[in-house]
């Protein structure tokens, strides 16, 4: 798990430094009962599983946005979807699963946005370098096992490693989503989870209703939105790193880690060649 988190953070931070600006922070909102519940679960899972949760970056809040940075806008009204944008003016909006207008986004003291809700599952979002980590806080067995994220104008494909890539109408890559995780808070045990792609929607299936699962369970897809030229370079680097590691007989996370490392090297190298 540490390989996944460290290298995912590395690529996001590196690409963000190459292509995006930084936002200025403001005063965070006080934690509510729901924000405290969700943040506590994320903190516990994070501590037990090699830092799975992204570090929130400074963000600003206004009447419409619970948290906003140069690259992501997390609205107070979750039915509007989370907008990811590039410095070149391109953007995409990700619609959240089960979004309800009255479940308002509140920014916790650590910068994580939680959509205050009494439902069986709660959406949360961590504004991170170059993107956003979306979390589903699954409270009990009544919660659904599928969580559908949709983005107009983007077609999704599941990659061989279990992650996903999104392409625009010109078949240019616009977003990369690493393999998902789902974890019990109490034990730190991983719950089986996977993606399925259906045109402009990416669905995460979390098998939390299996016998013996303890609640709450937290599950994430990590989205970051980058220019097409970066993802093209990244994709080539990732394929070579992942393939070489596969030939060497490395395990799943080592293959993913080597792929991401090659992705960073390729993308940054092409960035400076383009200057």
C-alpha cells in the first residue's frame, strides 16, 4: 500500500508543479458530527495502511464552494459535481454517487470536505496536489455496493492494473484514476473492490456485504486531471515500467509503483523538452 500512496502522491505533485498554480487558504469551518465521524475513520485507516489518504492542500471557501484550489472546485451543493481544471482552461466535472442537494459540503479543520448526511453512505473529498481524492464512508450493510461517478464528454476505460483512464471526444487522455481501495476502519483489512466502465461513467464496486465485514468501511477513487500531452507521455512511461516489472515477476503494487515512477520521469522530461 505504501508504494501506491507514495508514488501516486509523487506523480500528482510533480505534474501539479509543472502545470498548475497554487491557491491561498482561508479559515476552515468547524467540524460537525458527520465531519468528525468521517475524518476519524479516514485518519485511522490512513495510520494503519501506509498513508492511503492524500494530504489536503490549502483551499478557500465561499458561498458556493466548500473548498477551492487552482485545480479543483468542491461545491457546497454536491449535486453540482466536483470540477477539475487545468491552467490551459480545460476542465471536467465529476458527478458524485447518490448526491443529494440537502447534504451540504462542510470543510473540516484538516481541509477535507465532508457532505453532511444521515444516509447509509457519505461522500467526502480531499483537495490534493493536481486533483482530488474522493471517499465514500460506508456506515452499514444497508449502504449500496456500487458507487457511480460520471463525467460528461469523457469516456472511461479500465486499465489492466485495475485503474482507469478517461479520454475526451477526440480520444485524447484527460484523466488517470489509480486502482481503488476499500478498507475497514476497525481492523484495517482491505475489502475487495474494482472499477467497471460504462461510457462516461466509472463505477466502483465495494464488496462490503460479505460475511464478517465490520463497519465503517472507507473506499476511494483518486482522480487527477492533466493536459493530454502529459498523459500521453505518462502512459508510455507507465506501460514500459509496469511491463518490465511484470516480466521480472514483481507483485501488483511493485508493478504499479514502477509504472508510476516511469510515468513521472517521462512526463517531466517531455515538459522540459517542450520549453
